[in-house]
C-alpha cells in the first residue's frame, strides 16, 4: 500500500485511487460512517484521520 506522508484531507477521487475502488464506493463508505467527510462548497473532502484509520483496519 502507498504510504501516507502528510496530514491532508483527500478528495473523493484521491481516496478512490488510494483504496483502488470507484467514486460511488467512497460515497457509500461515507454514508455508512466508515469514512468521515465534509463539504467545501460542492466538493466533498475525506478527513486524513478517517482514511488512515480505515487503511490500518484493512491491513
């Protein structure tokens, strides 16, 4: 797996590339509470902490 270097939040596209899943899967993970996201205007961001926690749980 790719190593996370900075404490930055991710776009849906970045998170989907990181987890090797589709964008709708990322939205589903947010709706299920597996990832934490927020909106900036019309763009959704996923928190670094939730991505890190999910990656650790999947390893």
